């Protein structure tokens, strides 16, 4: 029996259109035509403007605030299912609500699990995402999840800086595993910053565990929201004698006043991926594209090839 090749079609949501175009450019294909009609009361309707029956459909949309982006993705999945797509793969560079992955106090929701349930109920067959806030979120899905790592693009950038006396640091103990992976790969020391929060997005105090005197420090985090933690860590590391401090974060949420905090703190550079569209006025920000990484993953998924060779480390 001859195997059936299902053609690839790639579509992108409103706020991730830039990413869809970049991925398609890497793959040498055209971005699919889709229409999103908005109504006066705030509702919207998704429709594909070309046939997708029997196709392998990739829907590119990060689910960052506001929640219209998630709703738009759910409608895209539902429309593709009803249009008889062979398979529906959600490409979610930034998976929102991932910080709510457990009950850390009584009577709270586990939003990351709810979002996973919504995506599966809509009809998704596979998910491609990057640098989840917590790895265990993959287990919230009953469909395959390809979890990519921004280290694939960050490591070459770090190596291009040719920094001497480099140290990897984490702005909080929760990110120690991620930072340790960078430190082991680069064969440099690891330093921990321990923080205590007064409340969400507010850091009460912070201490440094390790020596950073006369060192070039690279802070590693998965996302930056208000930038309170990472800028406080950068200033503290400089006070402890660091020669320079740079920060890497996969997802640039950058809620106000994050840009002002980054520009006014002691760090030299703040490096993000383009998983979220970055439009803030931040002089210290550097954006690195992950379009090629995602395009390579799509190509490997389509051809039933392993994606683990893309990982420098996990």
C-alpha cells in the first residue's frame, strides 16, 4: 500500500502573523489565507480562505495576554477540524497561563491544565511549544507535545560574545535546573539568587549564593513579566562586584514598567526570543528569532523524523 503524503498548510493568528510569515519563509512555502472577522460586540469568527481537507494543518499562535489570542487559537482549531483537516498541530511558541501549573494555595484554579483541556476539546492532534514554565505541563495533554528549548539559539549567541570569566546565574532558585544546564554545557560556575516575594510580581528581598566578583554574569530565566526580579538580581550582582551582567529570557512578556526597569538597571543587555511580538521601547533589549528552529521542527514532524537532535541540552 502506498503511503499517503498529506500536504502541509500553515496559518497564523492575528498577533503571531509575523512568526507565521518567518516560519513559512524558512520552509519556502506560502502562509495560508485565513480571515478573522470581528463583530461590534467583541466576538470574532475564524474562516479558512482555502481548502484544507486532508491536509496537515499547522496553526501558529502564542497564547499571551489578552485571552483573545487563546480564543482565536481555539476557533482556528475548531474551524480546521470542521473543514476535514487530516491533522491539526498547534504551534504555540509561548504557552500562556503556564505559571498556574499547580495549587500553591487553597481554592485556586490550575489554569495550565484548563488550557490544555480546552485545546484538546477543540480538536488539536499535537502541540509544538517552547520553554514551558514547568516541564510537567506536557503531562497535562493526552496528545503528543514537542517541547523545544531556546538554548538552541541562545548558546550560539553567548559563545559569540567571547566573554572571559563567565558565570551563569539564576534570578531565583526555581530556575536552578535550567541555569545549571547552561553552566554544565558551557563548563562555567553556577550562582544562585534567592528571592522572597511580598506578593505576586513584588520581590521583598534577595540574596546571592556564590562568587561573582570580577565575573561576566549571564542570568537565565524563562520569561520576564514586570522585570522586578531579574533587574533586582542584576543590580545585586553588580553590587557584589560583577564585571558585567547580561540576561537571557525565552519570553518577553514585559508588562509595564518592565522596559523602564531594564533600561535603568545595571545590566548590559537583555536578550529575548521573538516568541511574543516585542514592540516595547527598551534600549537594552536584543531579539533573537526562533523561526528557523520551529520551521525545522515542523519539517521533522511532517517527515516523521526525530526532533531531539535539535536539542543542545534540555
